[in-house]
């Protein structure tokens, strides 16, 4: 081997080795999360309270220096506890490792203590915890004047099964005139690991909406229900409902929660208006826990879609009277109680029942209440009489078994194209399956070709201009570097970088990534929703799959936390290098 080739081979091996190591490091560190919260946002003077810090999926982590707050002793930090669990990331599963510190807090007196953000180092990167508020009171009076109830839809769910949490609270109508302040002290709010927060249910427009505080810093809207009779008295009743999807096994623990209500008193002087709490009352709800268990292995079908719940499917098709090869919009809608936003929709192109159809793509519409997928399909033979039933494998947590939810077949009429011989024959399917990327594997037969006569030469000279025009047209349509589709593909990475520079949140970043995928692949951005890049191009798409999963967790979890632009661009470059 000559020296030049030897050097090139060494560089190639080194490059591949670095790629493998970088990919492994990325896989280990992806999804690292930091959560900090209080064991209780409201405590009676002398009661125990702790600052809890949990770090998930980190190879290395360090709390660093704890903050200092006047009148509040913090620490020292104990040795962290470690917990391993089974986590769902997109349509894949992996083991999750979390480390938790329970740091004791010692308030010197009653009052409101604000614990400022502090730095936590995770895999060499610095993260900031949120600001936390601790309210220390001398006594918690008011149990008889208010109520607080937290009701989970179930105390046992499987990974990926959405569940709702209903919070009911209120106060005695006798103190309505003297109450102008309400706060839900929920230590767990926004700090439960392994949960994605779903879009909340749509409010009833006939109900009155009020705004209250959560943990003295976040304002939310709540629904006012009809007054409630309790303990022989009448209470104003308010409600807020949240929906979550667990992504890991284990126990979800909800510490003691409090409903604080009373009156804010304003005082004015020459310079400013002061707002201070007057007489305050507290009602509490006991702590609760929800067990998250893994999906059972026994009976799990190989084509399991990830759908969980009690689902119903229905389908429609337009038009139903077509020529062979004509497009039909096959619309499938799934509704019910389940993870409608997260499962993988079936692909008719991979199903034997749809062998006589060409599948061109799909668009999707997802929400908590329903999932709609519109497939663009075309029958390739006039022998087709119906669109077959489309099956979705589902795990039913109530029945505790895997089942199948199917649409009903839809009758259609397919006419053979006039003058198209053999379109309805068996070889039609083969012609449709052989697209531009396929090659015939059978060797050709050599034939003796004699010398061209003068007539042939003159004929070829006559058709050359027409052939050149036809070839020019084909090139412009299919391979012209200035064609719109080719230009979009070539500029997709540059457009992604430019868009990420101005993206404000995770949703904007996710939309840019989907648009990038659409332009690189010649498909619509919507067609990539729910589809893995690695399923198309192999391992080169895994980094981008991981980034998309992180963005989806932020968007669906309600945090809107964005990623660094360079992280997304690095994953996009890996996908391009992998053949996207």
C-alpha cells in the first residue's frame, strides 16, 4: 500500500472511531434533566422541610455551592440516593438513572423565604435551578373555612398511559367578602420527574374563569363550579384539571399540598403602594402516590404501535369512484381515552392487505382528544373492490391485555385506464413497486448488432434535436440543480441555521427541524411527524431523533425549554452525512 493511501486509511479509521465515541457520549447524556423543589411549600414553624434536587440521565453531576438566604439554614447536602427505572423515549425504551439529594432547611422564624437559583454542573455543562418560595407560618388555621382535594384518575398506570389530576378547592361563602387572595402551594407542581404534561382539557365556556396563584409565583386560570355543600355549610368551589403522560416506571409522589386564601391589604405612602398579606387561612390535602408500571412483555405483538388506552377507530375515503392509479384521501380517526398524541400510526405501505395500493405519504393532526391521519393512496389495479381495514395494535390498561382496533373496510370502484393493457394484471403491482431507485437483477441477453445503414444515420440525425429537448426537459424536472425542489434540498441546512438563530422556544425549533426534514427529503414537514429519521437512513439519523424527542418533551411537557442551536445543527449534519 502506498504512503498516501495508508495515511488516508488511518484518517478514515480515526474519524470513524471519533464518530462512534461521540455518538456513544451523546446517547449517554441525552435527556439529562435537573429538577429542584421543596418537600412542602408551606410549613408550620418547627416542622421539617427539605430542598430536593433530582438529576436524571447524567454521566456526571455536581451540586456546587448551595445558596445563602438570611434567616434560613440550608444544608449540608447529604450523599444522594440513586434510582434506576425504565423510560420511554419516543418509540424506544431505555434505562434511566436518577440521583436525588434531600437537603434540610432550617427557618429561624416565620415568614416568606425566597431560595434563589443556584448552579448545578451536569456532564460539564452548568444548569440553573428555579427560584423556590418557602412560607413558614406560626399556625395553620382555617381548615374549617376551606377545603382542598386532589383526585388522580387512577393510582396505577402503565408507562405511556395518560392520566388526569383533578384539583378541587374552595372556601366558605361566609368569608367571600373578606377574601381577595388565593394561592395553591403545590410543591410538586412542574417538578415531577418522568412526566410529560399534556394539553389541558378545553374549558367549559359556560363556566366562569378566575385567576389564582400557584406557589406564589405562577398565575393560572381555574374554573368556578357550582357551590358545594360541605360539613353542613356552603362553599365556593373551584377546579383545575391537568393531564400527564408518564415516561418512566416507578412511584410518582405528590407531597402534602395546601390551599392558602385570605386577604391582601394595600397601604399607600408618598412613594409607592405596598401589598401585604393580612389574615391568611390554610386547607391541606394529604400526600398521595401513583405507581407507574412497565408494559407487560407477555402477549406483546411484534407490530405493537405504542398505543395505550381504550381507543375507537373510524375511517372515510374521498373519492370512492376512481381510475386505477388515481389518488384517494384515506382518512383515519382514532378517539377515546389514551395516548393519542404519542403512538406510531400504522403504515399501509408495509401491510400485506394494501399490496394493491400505492402509498404516497400521510399528514397528521394530533391532540389529547383525537388523532387523525390522512393517507394519500392509489389503487394500482381495477380488481380492487375496497380499501381494507386498517389495524392498530393497542394495550388496554383496564383489561390488562393487548388488543387490536380496526377500521371498517370501505367499498370503492376502480376503473381500468382506457387503452392501458395489463394495468389490472398481476405485473402492474410489480411495475409500481419498481421505482427509480430499483434495478433489475436479471442479466441481459447479448445480441449481435449489425452496422447502421445510411437510413438509420439520417433518422438519428433527424430525431437528435427532439431528443435533446426531451432530455433537457427531463433534466430540468428531475435533476436540474436550479429546480425548486433541488434548491430547497441544497439550502435546507442553511435555512435551518438561520431559523434557529431567531427561534424563541422549543416549539419554534421543532417546527424548523420538521421543515428541514421535509426539504431534505422532498416530502411535507407534516409527513415527518411521528416518523423516525433513523428508520429512513439508519444510525446517521439517531442524533436527530434524540433531539426531536427532547424538543417534543419540552413542547408537550409545557416547559418550552429550547436546545442550543449548535446541538440541533450537529444532529442535522449527522443526518445529512448518513444520506438524508
